[in-house]
C-alpha cells in the first residue's frame, strides 16, 4: 500500500470513529464512562504511567484501573496531566490467618485518592474457605467493613470483584457479602469473563437485576459464549460470538449508567492495536443502541465457509448423499468412522446457531444436493438467550430453504441435547425440542431424533460418561450413542 493510500485509509478511519464518538447519551447511545484495566495498556512500549495514560487519552478512553497500591502517586500525576480518572484500584482481601487481611499499602493509597471518584476494587480470596460457599462470610464481612470505613473517610466507595476460583467468584457471592456488610459505600461488580467462565451464558438478566441495587462497576471484553479457556473468554471487544452489545443494551434498559471497563487479561497482540479496535467496537455498540446504521459485522465463519467451498471445488461431493450441518457437535463428529460405507459430508462449524445454517445453506449444503440432511443446532441459540419460539422459527426457515431447492430431501433434526455444562437451561431446551417435534410430526419428510432421554442416567441427569471433560461436547461413547440413534434415518432409498 502506498503512503498516500495509507494516509487516506487512516483519515477515513478517523472520520468514522469521530462520527461514532459523536453519539451522545441524548442520542440514545452509551452514557457510561469507558475505562481500561491496566492489563490492556502495559507493555514494553508503554511501561510508564505517563505513556499508558497518553495512549488511552489519544484513543478516547475515560480512565484506567491499575492493579496494586504501588505507584499510585505516579499514576495519579499522569492521569491529572491528561484529564483522565483512576476509575478503580484493584486490590485483594484475604480471609486466611497466614498473612495480612489486605494490602498493607492500602490505607496510604486510600489517603492519596481522597476526594476522587476512584473505586476500591476488592477481590476476596481464601485457601481455607471454598469458592461460592458461605463458610467465610463472617470474616469477609469484618474485613470489608474495615476497608469500607477507611474508604468512607476519604469519600471513596468499595466494589467487590467476583473472580473465578476466589472465595467471592460469582456476582451472587458479591451481593450476599455486600448485603451483609450493609454500608452504602459498598457495592458489587459484574465481570463478563468470570461469569462466562463459572456459569456459562446463563440467566444474565436475572443476575444483573440481582446486582443492580449495588452495581458499581461492570467489565466487558470480546468472548466466545461457549468458551472454556481464557483465550476464548477474553478477546478484543470486536471479537468473539458473545453478544456484548446485547449485554450493554440490557444494562442500559435496566438504567445502569456507571463505569464500564475493558478487560484484557492475557490478550495477545499489540496493546495499542487491541485498544484501538476495542474502542471502535465500543463506539459501534453505542451507535447501534442509538439506532444509527453501522456497517455489517464480518461473519465469524466466513473462513470456514470459504474452506468448504474450496474443498468442494477440488473434490466435489457426490450428489444424493448425506450432509450433516450445524454446530461443534457436528464439526467434531468423525462421520467416516461412525458411518462407514455411507456418502456422508460434514458441514459443521463450531459455535453456530440454527440461523447460521440457514444463512450458509446456499453455499455449503444445497450445492451437494443431498437426499438426507442431518441438522444439530439450537444448543448455542438457547445459551445465547434465544427463546424456544425463536429457535423454532429459525428451524422452520431452514426447512423451507432446503425444501425450496430440494423438495424431496429428508431433514433429520437431532434434539438439543441435555449437557452437564448447560443443565440449568434444560427446561428451555426441552421446550424448543417439543415445538420442533410438533412440526416434524406433521411432515413425512422431517424426522426428530430424541437424544434427551438416552443421554440421562437413572438420576435423571446427564450421563457423565458421554461427555468430554468440558461437560458440553461429546466423547467417543457419546458419539456412539448418537450414531446408533441417527443411523436408521439415513437410508437413501
């Protein structure tokens, strides 16, 4: 690219961002201060408070949340020079007797922050008391009250920070402890990544409503809703399958107008570029919530779909075969092993929903002209918050698209499975299954394969021997069960 074209592209990007940043609360955009955790900014190129704060100022962030009490005066000086806030100071409290109850430097740091808007961002850890129990509440309440009193004298507030594996690891834990502390300057935080890690994308609005009376802070990041590891649970804000804009809309609808922070723990790549992309995503979300048009988001699965097309050009699949399509449960299914001798084609792309199979059927399914289509999807739909009725509507669209091109093709729907990880959603999933089964019973070209009952043990819960260690995907024994249930419906005559 020439220097002139690079400059033009840069000016265009600046113009787009400036237009998006002009969206105000009055326009229906996001009114919340947007800050970055210090793990978003610190690297070899930005090793000092001054360099980190200058970068954040240039990119449009409202503040930073450093970790630990060391260097507070230096960070405050850098922030004051740029007109930014120290939104929060991340520190820890400890319930065990083998060390100090909290950072010995905390009283001095609180004094340095006197009269500012900074939150004392408090994790609560323990080796003695297990996470999400109540055994250590008495000690936790005592310590939080001590810190809250110091903070109150300086005009500061304390926000409990739920963290995976810590004593307070769920927002419910934070609310319980904050309620017991019963001080007006003690509240809680909702952390997207830790909620996904501990609970998966379940009961979001209920948890936000529970926290709302004491909700002081929120952290967000790009994430895959079905992620297990931190590399998928914490990404730049413009990445991942989880609907962050939907989360922000829920917060906005609930009336939350407090600070929202960007989490960047262990995110690879250039810090400044990640921050720039995340700010662009934030402004895009604000524009969407204001009702302004935005460029369509690139399809997450474009590379996978293009790879299927390239594969078909090199080795066209036989007409009249069997195509399996859907989410990761399809993608991970070794079809050649389990259906030896049948003309099977795998078109699974992980994390997808029914609507994604509808959207891409014209590119990766219909050209194969299959006599049988096997669909598994709906799992991720419910986990992302879709209703059973929405899943049914998407299923009907899928069937209509297939039968418009291939009116005699049999469509086999594998019921949304009960799983260990998503057991809390089983009632919603079963309602979606009932609705879809009702449709299949009225059309001889449709088949409903019930995997729910066969996957349950004598206790009525999912059989652990069928699942991979993540409690969501199947192992060989699980695929053996599914293959046995599906095989009778694959006859081509």
